[in-house]
C-alpha cells in the first residue's frame, strides 16, 4: 500500500543533534528521551539510530512504551512514570528500570523485591516526584538508587525559577543514596554546565526542536513531512478557497490541493500562514486547513497532480506560524505517514 503523505526522517541530523547535546553536556552522559513514540518520529527508529551512534541511556513514559522496545536490547531504558500496581508484572520482568515518583511507588518496588531503580524529586514544578517530607519519612530506605533526578519547569525561559530549582536539587539530592544525578532536559543543557550533573535527558532538541536561542544554529531539522498533490485547479479572481471562504483570489490563481491536513498534524493554525517548499520557492498555504487537505498557491510553478511537495516544518518557525508548541507539532505527526 502506498500513502499520499510521507515523513522523511534525517538520521544524520538526529545523530548530529545528539552529538551536539552530548558535547554541551560536558562530562555528563547524554541520554535520549524517546517517549510518545520518539516524539512522533518512531521510537524504534530513534533508539536504534542513536544506539548505533553510542547513546546508552533511553527514557520512556510508560511500561507499554518500554515493552514495545524490549526486543531491541537497549543498554539502559528507564520508565519515567514509575510503577503503578498494574505495571508490576512487566516491571519485574526486567525490561526497564522504574523512576520512582511517590512513596507508594517506592514501597511497591521495595516490597516486590527492590533492585535497581531511579528516583524523581520534585524541586518546585509540582508535577511528579518525591518531596522533602517523603525523604524525611524514610520513603527510600533500603532501596538501591542509581539515578536521582528532577525536572525544571522553566528551562526554556530566562526565569529565576531555574536557579531556585537548581539550589533545591543541590539540597535534596544528597539526601538520596544514589550513584548519579540528573536534572537537564534539552533546554536545561543550554543553561550551562551547572545543570548537567552526571546524566542529561534531552528529547525535543534531538528531533530538531530549539527550546532556547543558545541552541539555534546547532540543532538540525530531523522531520520533513511531504504530501502529494491530488488536484491542480485555476481559481478566477474574486473566488474563494476552502472552508468558510477565508481566502479570496486577488487575481487568477493556480492552486494545488494537497493530501495533508489537521488530522495528520498540520493544525488549523497554519491556515493562510504555512508554506510548502518547491524547487527552493516558498508557496503559501491559502485558506483553512481541512482535516485531510490543504490548498497551496502554485501560480507560476510547474506543480502537477501526483507531484510531491515538502511542507515547511522547521520547528521554531512552524510553532510561530501555527501557535502550537514545537512539542505538539512533533507528537501530532500522525500514523498516516509512510515513514522514510
Ligand atoms: C520529556 C522529559 C524530558 C525531555 O524533555 P525535552 O524538553 O523534550 O528535552 C526529560 N526529562 C523528563 C522527566 C521528561 O519528562
């Protein structure tokens, strides 16, 4: 079967991004967050590509994600959301290491036999993780902790909260008997060596996202959506294109209708704002993005039914155009793509 849209994935760019982040991580080991199916690009492809490049530490969110990768034999795989009661059979099978986030998770792990685990501390984000009171109450007693970690709420901004969380991590981490420490996601790697500790956990920037200006020019685009032209038509001056007639032809216009829409992750915010790329030219998206279709102004360009167009999906620009975050754009890439 052949799909009318495909996702070209640049393995060289993925590896180059990981190497750049590893370099910025200094002496810390650089891992890879591959949750949410490798941020929409395919966790198996990301993991095998980065493993071949030397990456040794991988992070997913759930045990279902870990199970889907179990046959790859990744050197180290961690499950960020820890162990619910429902996870214990898979978790004890040894396919990955849990990141314990709560007192109940820690007790569950200890009572089922313990063994290697990681621990998440909450240092102010108030998302997942143990707090000072939990540590004082002995939540981790008797556990063999490899990595103690925390997560920054505002690493993609110049916020005082970054320093506050760094100091809080410095206070709390020594109270966990752990082998290693880890704090930095992609954005925090760019905050400098104080944030790197022993292990960094980038996700977004591996996939071409640029969460902070320091990373611009260093991070390459990895995901390139391409879609096929289903029809080329001439729209006379004064007529409109698409739902709700939001675009009116100022002059006679040639329009290509392309098999790509918001159900494929090309969200409505790209309406009248996005671009396709053809022979080095930027061709504007005109009218509303439909569920499975968009219209492109191809006036003066030799674009025919059956041709393939690249959509401009450079993440910082695409986020600005669409009003979506770079994370949402990546994870929105749908299962309808043929992956290449
Ligand atoms: C998703 C996640 C990361 C990766 O974050 P990016 O901003 O994508 O680099 C790192 N650590 C934790 C705990 C996460 O949940």
